[in-house]
């Protein structure tokens, strides 16, 4: 059962092709993430799915509906948190929940929802007086007042501090665990890796990869790195002999050993021991989605 | 329409919480009335056709209230809501766009009406304002003027690229409307040249219409005013519908 199917979506602004032939499917009950740098086409795609933008070409079905022709019916059943959406500063938290609830055929009772997002004691607070994280949580709560089957979250944690970001991740997992489908966009690879069941990497309006974060990283077949610090120059030869090691680098006190395979770390530590080399700050670095992005696009994620 | 009642209530609450808007809608005109009432009283004056200062000021100040809501309240609030993404947020719900606009207009209309009622009460209780018109007729004239000016306000909001520009343009249009059309300074006091020019300002037609209806003149005597305001309303609605932007 697919929550979203999108086939060859295209949208241009003037001469700029914001989305250039994007196709994918989102399964019911998964957290699907679209990641890529700013300007890659994420928001355009999400807004076409929500029916807020008219595509130039391609076919979209969201919960079996056409967002352009059946937009009102669709909006009964989806929840939307916009990247650039806001509320009047003088509107109070409880009033916002009450008003937005009243737009839907079957709203849920909202006070428990405020409890859930930790704003129960802020019911009388004005929107403009809330912190960035509190505003974001309220906007998510508003996206849930109709008990939607599918929730869109656009740049959910941009501008939040790390602690608020973690809290937000738990909230999103909670939404998925209630059986809902989540479609989110982010330009934080770490967020996609932590949160998403499947990830589509988009760059310049084109999907360059789509899979689970684990599979994407595994497909890279990238090397692990073992990093440590030493007091003086080491002899690289014994380390190069270790099976799986491809390269040894030293600059000043810092040594990086590149390699693949299980047991790499153990063998390196044993070589250090037998060579009586005193080392400190040893750690391993695994390839992550950032490396996937660099490998696929040949550039760093711009922030 | 689901949710419309709650939405209108929300718009009214938000309006009342904006001190500047509330001041110009509900307090400014009655304050002027008290000020000029204290100076001139409300004795019948041949200069005003046998009426007192208060008698002619109350219907004129109705135009003043309408101008401040139409040219300062609506453009600023609408453009600011658009800029902040408030309008976008409402568009993601099943709410029809027309329902949102309607709730806005209804709230502005009701607040303007409250301003007028306060003005009339102050005039009546404070200075024994004389009224010899038909209430229904006056309400119709008021409603026509309000809708015409609101339509112009939405056009300003739609054409201005930012809230700051909407504010500036609204002000630039509001001041001549307030001072050259007889809305604050009685037309009888203005020099002939200004009065000639004033005829091209829509607010002068609101003042003429309301002052006429206030003393019981019939609509047939005010076909020009009705036609001008009706024309402004139709043109304004057409332009507003063509230019309105959600983002």
C-alpha cells in the first residue's frame, strides 16, 4: 500500500528547473525523508504533494487523490508543517488549536495533544512569545489535530538547538509508531540517518539515490578510518601489512589508518601493542550519509 | 462553512489585541469629538445650515473611522500576515480561501461598526447630538462605504510587495482622504479650491452621503455619491480578486 506515488514530477521557475523528473513511492507507515542542500528541490516537491503548487508535468497521487483536483478532500486527511508557515503573533496556543480543529470534519480533542508536545501549561501564551522550539512543536501539533493518515514536515528542525532537535526526533518517531506515514525534508544528513526508514537524496532537482540509510552507506563500500594520536613519528610499515589496510597517514601527532573489513580495529590495536607505541584518543570513524552525498554529487553538503 | 464562526471570533480577538488598530478604530474619532465638543459645543450654527459642530462631525467622523480601517488596518495586517506565512498556514487546511477572506472582512466590518456606535453614543450622551435620519438608511450607506474602502485596502495590500510598503502607501492615501475630503475638518471650513479638489477624493462622497442621510435626506438626492462608492466597490473588488496573493 503506497501513501504517495509521484511519477516524473517537473516544476520550473522561469528558466530554473527546480524539480526535473522526480519519481518515487512512499509506503504507508514509514518515515520517508528527502534530503539535499538548500535549493535542491525539496520544498517544491513537498508543496506539489500538498497541492499548494501546480506541477508543470508528471503525475502525483497522495492517499489515492490528485492534490490539484481533490485538494480540499486531501487536506482533510493530511497534516502539514510548512517551512515558512507561521501564526499571528497575538494568537494564543489554545486558541490556535481550537480554531484549526474547527476546520476539520473529524478533529481529535486537542488538550491531550498539547500535553503530548509539552505545551499544556502554555495554553494561554501568545504564539509570538514562544521560543523557536515551542513554536515548532505547536505547528506540528496543529498538523495533527485532524488525526491525519499522512504528515508532511518541511525542514522540521532548522534553527533549533541540538536538545530541541532530539526532542523533535522523538516526536516524529512517536507519530510513525501510531501507524501514520511521515514525509519529511531536511538538509541535515544526521537527521535523515537517525530518523528515516528510507531516504531519497535530491540534488539540483534530480533524485540521485533512494534507499534505507544503512543500505546507502553500505553501497558506498567506503573505508572505515581508525584515528589516534602519538607522541613521535611512527613506522607505517607494520600497519600496512595488516589485512584490509589500504593507507596510513600521519600529520604531526595525528595518525589515520584507512581500511575495510571486520576486526580491523583489533588488529591495529594489536600492532600498536606489539610495537610498544604509546597512543591516545583512539576512535573509529564510519562512513555516513554525508560521505554518500559527497560520493554521489562530488561536493560537500552546503549548509 | 465549517469553522467560520470560530475563525471570525479569532479575527476579532486578534484585532482587539492590536493596540494601534483599536485606538484608530474605537478611540480616535470619539476623542476628536470630545476635543472639538469642548471647544465649540453643539449650538446650532447658521454656518453649518443650522446644525451644531457635533451634529455634523459625527457623520463625518464615520468616514474617518472607515478610512483608518480601510487604508491603515487592512493593508498592514494583510501584507504582514502574508509576509509571515500566516496565510500559507491556513491554506494547508480544508478551509476555503474565500472563507478566510470573509472572516477577515467580517471582523473588520464589526470593529468599524463598534467604532461608529461608540462615536454616536459619545455624541448623543455628551453633546445631545441631533439625528433626524432613518437608521436603516444610514446603516446601508455606512455598509456601502465600508465595503468600497475595504476593497481599496485589499488592492493596496496585494500590490505592495512588503508590509512596510503597504503601511507607507496606506498612510500616503489615508491622510488626504482624512483631511481634504471633509472627514475630519468640515468641508465648510476648507477653502473653495480644496473643496473642488476634494470631490475627486472618494472619502468626500462618504462624508456627503452620511451627512445627508443623517439629516433625513433621501438616497435620490445622493445618486452621485452612491454611484461613486458603488463604482469604487466594484472596481476595487475586481482588482483585489485579480491581484490577491497568498504568499
